[in-house]
C-alpha cells in the first residue's frame, strides 16, 4: 500500500508543480479535480490532502468548492493560496479583495516556528500571486506568518490538522519552500 497524498486541483497553474515537489520526496500522490467525490478522495486512505490555488475567488457565485466533508475526516489538509482562502471561507473567516494585488516576491515573517515552519529562519522570501486576502481568522485558527501586504500569510488549526499558506511553497522562488512542504508531509501527515 502506497503512502498517498491527494492534491485537489482548483485550476491552478502550479498544480503539477505541487505534485512534482511531493514526488521528489518519494511520496506517492494523486491529482484529482476539486469536485471529486469523497469516496474517490478517501479510497487510497490518504495521509494528507493539499488544496491547490485557483484563478477564482471564494466569494464568487461560481467558486469551486469541494465536498466539505473532507474537513471532517481527521486527515491533515494544506491549503495553498486559493486553498487557504477556501479554508478561511468555509470556517467562517473573512476573505475580501485586497487593496493591492500581490504578485511576485514578498518577505515572509514567520511568527510561530513550530511543526509547519520548524527548522526555518524567521524571515524568508516567498512567491505571492493573489488578489484576495484573509481579513479575519476563523475561530480555532492561529496566525503563523505574515508579509507586508498580507497580514495573514499562513494559519493553522492544529486540533483539526488544517494548515494554509497564502504564498506558493511549490515554486523555486519561495526560499525553503520544499522544506515547508516536507514539514507538512513528514511532520504533520506522518508520511
């Protein structure tokens, strides 16, 4: 039996790159469409689920929304960019259009250097590509990092094993991005 991660694709240009980063660490993963049935998501008994980015916004009338029961499985979830915003929206945080679209390099200030950000410096260069932002955290979530333009650039609900990053750890432009994904896979998902 493979140790499997599932990547739900919301239309991100980087979905295949997320899979590549996972596979480079010798972890098997499958890419499924965001609207895959829950049975299909769970059939390989995944150790974790990654929610990709998307050109959509979560508050739009045609926002891509997965089967929300995936958050009740007890399986660790990592939301990247749109994935972070989706988690915030689903758990009743506030997601709004940013005053300034953020595209390119940003300095990430890590406030909690635990599990997800363990063994990393307190400041990293990361790659941003978003026009929405988290304005308030959902209940039960804590802020892990911020940038100058994004007051909430990463968050977690450790009790539910749900994590999110506004930036893209899968791209080479994010300093130590592979380490962040590795921490998720090996420290949080127990791959």
